[in-house]
């Protein structure tokens, strides 16, 4: 499982923070959140000579004591030991799919960064028509840091939004411990 071995299991984190433009408040908000993540290992998946191992994952985030999560993702992490390629393919249920990746990651790496760009040749982002016109994702980057029974992510999603002349950095981070 290479660097994905440290991510196997059920996780929770209370100290998440999201920075996004709130349409209801018409301003940029920093929102604390709690999170539950499940990562289940599988493999091998063979593409000819390529042998991938992976994790299927689900994550959900809540603000305060609200019942329904305000953000969810489903997807897969994949590891190709032959090339040190790590992939994260996932869906954000706003009409966005992401395949982010990196090549040359060490099997025992405790920190690695994956990225994707819209229109990217290899690692790319697809989105719906409304988002393309109003809040288009131009790039996505996530850095994972793993330790003993804990891991963290820090991710930046750059958005071209109607509300701002410059690209807007939509930022999320959290630290997870075993549930
Ligand atoms: C921890 C992960 C994430 C959380 C908690 C989160 C949360 C949010 C929140 C609260 C908003 C503001 C909605 C509103 O009030 O109008 C938002 C907007 C948005 N998010 Fe995320 N997000 C996360 C990750 C992502 C990722 C990975 C992507 C894409 C790759 C993404 C794409 C977007 C887009 C395109 C919008 C703009 C929607 C609009 O302005 O109409 N988000 N997100």
C-alpha cells in the first residue's frame, strides 16, 4: 500500500477549518467543522503490467451540531509501487470530479502532495455547466502528512468566481485520529 498504508481505517477529526465564499452571507467565511472518514483497502487492480493497490473512501463534514453534513466526498486513493504514483479520484457532489496525482512518491513517504488542473493533460478536474460559468475550479492541490495513528490534509482549490476579479483560494484542512 506504500504511503497509503498509514491512511487505512476509520478516522475522526474535530479541528477542521474551511475557507469559502458564502452566498447566503455574501462574504468569505472561515467555518470550523468536524469530520468522519472511512478508508477501506483493496487490490490488486491490474491494468496490463500495472498493479494498483488502493483505498475506497468516504468522508463527511459537519458544522456544529447540524444533522446533515455540509460537505461529502466519495472516491478512491490508488498506489502504483513501480512508479511511485499516488492518485486520488473523487466526486464532490456539487457536480465536480477530480483525479489528482503525483509520480515519484517514496513507498515510505510521510508527506506527499497531489495536484490537478482543469484541462490538465494527466490529472484533471471536470465540472458542471453552472459551475464552469460562475465558480469554476481551475486547480486543486492537497498535501497529506501522516504520523502514528494520525494524519492531516491541507488542500487548496483555486476558484474563478463571478464575485472576485482574482482567483479565489478555497482552503480546507483537518487532522484525523483513529475513531
Ligand atoms: C473539506 C473539504 C471541503 C469543504 C468543507 C467545502 C465546503 C464548501 C463551502 C462551505 C462552500 C460555500 C458554499 C456557499 O455557502 O455558498 C463551498 C463552495 C465551493 N466548493 Fe467546497 N468544500 C470542500 C472542498 C472542495 C473541493 C475539493 C472542491 C473542488 C475540487 C470544492 C469546490 C467548491 C466550489 C466550486 C464551490 C463554489 C460554489 C459556488 O460558489 O456556487 N470544494 N465549499
